[in-house]
C-alpha cells in the first residue's frame, strides 16, 4: 500500500527530531522517533497502552526533556530549563489531560475560568461571557454552578475540554478525550474537536484508543507500537486499507496477530519454576 508523504518540516508546527526517552535506564518509552505535525490539522496518535503516546505529549508540552533528540515548536526548541519561555509557550497550548485534572474544590465555572484569570487581565464580566460560551459548546452551560463532585465522570471530561479551549490556543493536545463518554457525548465531542480545529485554525494532537472516532475526524494518523516504534502513518483511509499485519490487527481490533497482549515479562517457566 502506498502511504501519503509524511508531513514536511516546512508545513509543520511541531517537529519531533530523533527523540528518545525513558523514565529510567532500564525502560525505554520512545526510541529514535521523528515526526512532523502539520499546522491546522487534526492528527490522531494511536497505539496500545504503554507505547509512549502520552509521554510524547508530555515531551511536546515541556514536562520532560528528551533523553536524546529535540522537540521544536515553530522551529524553536522546547527548552524545559528556560522557565520564562516555557510558560510563554504554554499559553499557546491547550491540554485535555487523561484524567481531567480538574480542581475538585472549585465549581464547574471556576475550573474553566481559571486559565483566563491566571493568564489574562480580562474583566470578570468578559470572563463570565467567555466561560459560558465554552461551556455551552460542550453542552454544560446549565451546569456552571455545580461543583465537580456533583457531575458525572463524562460531564467532568467535558468540563476539562471546555477548560482546554478557553484561551483559544494554537495547539490543542487531547489525551483520551473520549474516555468515559456515552455514545452521544462521544459523537458530540468528536464533532467539537473537528469544528474547533476548522474554525480556529488550531493544530490538534489526539491520543486515543477509539479507532472509529479518530478515523472519522482526523486528517492524519500515526500508529505506535512498544518502545515508541512507529508502525504506520498516513491518512485514515490508508491505514484502514493497510494489509500490514500489525496495523490491520490494531485498526480492526483483531484478537490474533503480532501485537502482544501481555506486558514483557519472564517466561512462565522462569517465573514459577515450571519443569525445573
């Protein structure tokens, strides 16, 4: 199968240049990864649990520095040691965290208002209007006064989405945006991610296990395997039509194939002394 040409560096907002990373010397999460993420496009990052998808977002956001290689935003390195520049960069970034990361002692309204109060000098009346508009976009304007403990898990995820987009960021990173949502909310969230990208011209990176939703809203897809190995990349149509066994198994959810279900471990014989 002929894959589309990978995004060129001239058209990219983010460049991942031969990046390797591990949380310790014994376990490599990403190994020599090179990727370019196109401006104004929705790129889905797919792969099994533990293959480095969320770690890649953390490297882009400057939470960690690569062990090797470089992450660049608009051609400039993301330098985790330069706190002033890092915070300036993060004002241009919206992040939907995997577990929401909401402030449980604040109301729905105050959670969404927090970035505006922290990073702008807008009046409270203008903040009110912006927050209510963002909450309306995710269907929760009527829940503005509720506390986080009073909303469901799916509603909390939508509150986190409203907060991620409240500053109208140039780059939006979504870590499992569909987790915990019912089918209707999932469809609405997917449509919102797509429409936000088209209306604002933002660049969106979408980490998810939900293949159908990602294929429906993405311009480009990158499929990872263990240790940050890129198995395939291309348009959704190209990956759906792939005959590569590893790509096909993941995209179509086939139980048998080259992708291992078990996390790497000693053999059963070694672990339990079977046959010793």
